């Protein structure tokens, strides 16, 4: 897979239309890397001019800020802003709601001002503009439920874009009892992913898995690599891997693209 680096484009005097911010999970977690690859397939299928920072991309500082280390957050954020501003980046898209929230809402006060889109918003725009054609294919008629991540939903009020993308599949979309503003956290946000669970009677992802199982879907769709991990663990714990698949919305859309035009 040929993925252009921002440094190489800059050396040629070129500026991409959009910078794809991969994120830590999308770069290093094997499961999330599959989401990264599928989103790149979509970008290449559409023919969008894009680039990644590669080794110049660092942690956004989100975990440090949520854990209360403002000093570390600002160091990480300002290092990233220096890189982004040096390339005169205007538009960023990312498949991580945590990175999306941090760059969009917390970088401006440190001098980082960009148009920032989550990949579900970007996909919705492409579909609305007619640049991305989605046919249900193998997903047509399948029972699908959608999990709202906290940092895309409650933190930024983005509920409809991912649902509108999924609606193009002509699938049987089923809402869980707790969805949109009432959706239940997977348990990974706020840097909880990196620490022992709080004391309590149950793990949050086990309770969220109950919500999923109760609507009996064939597929549960996420928009966040951390939600992907927590929900996948919950499904495995219930020994329902073969019955319920956990997929990111980019993976689903990528599977609707004919192989000969996927750029691989």
C-alpha cells in the first residue's frame, strides 16, 4: 500500500487536500491498523489527495490531559502543532474520536487551528457529494447496531453522520436502548484504557455488551479504536465471536468497494 508522506509531498512543493491523522491506536494496534488500511483504501478509491505525517506524528496528548497531566499534554500538543503548522495544514481527518476531539477543541488555544473531521463525517460528505458510491452488497438486509463513542457523541454531538453512512447499506439498522446522548461508555475513555478498572460490581464493557446482545445483531459498528477493543473483549467474554462481528464503519464501507479499484 503506497501511502504518501507529508514530508515527501512538501519536498516536491505539493500540498494535499487533507492530512490523515492516523493516531496511536491506528498506527500500533494490530486490530486498529486494519481500520487504518481500509480507510486508506477508501481515500485511494476516491482519488483524494492526502498524506500522513508518518514518524512525525506523535500522541495528541489526550491520555495525558484526561489523566490530569496538563503539562505533558501541552508539551505533546505544541510539538504536534509545530509540525502541522510548518506544513501549513488546513484540513485533518482522523478515524479516532479522541484525536478528533483533542485537535478540534483543544489545539486552537495553543495555536493549532485546523478544519478537523472524524472519518464518519468525511465519509458522509463524500456520499452526499456523490464522490463515494455505496452499495449494500453483503451487508444488505443484515441486522446492524451502532455504538456511539463518547468523544464523538456526547463530547461533540455527532450522532447522525455515522448513521447516515450506514443507512446507505440498505441494512436492518437497530438501535440499542441506550444510544445517542444516552449511549453507554465502553469503559476506555478518559485514559481509563491504560489503568486498572475502578472498583465496582461489573466491568462497563460487559454491561455495554449486554445492550448489544439484547438487540441480537449480526454486526455491531464502532467509530473508535478504543471502543473496538472494549466491545470486542466483551463479545469474546460472552463467547459470541462467531455470532456477532465487531467492525469499524470504515471497514464496512471499504468492503463495498470492488477489489480492482481499492488501490491495493
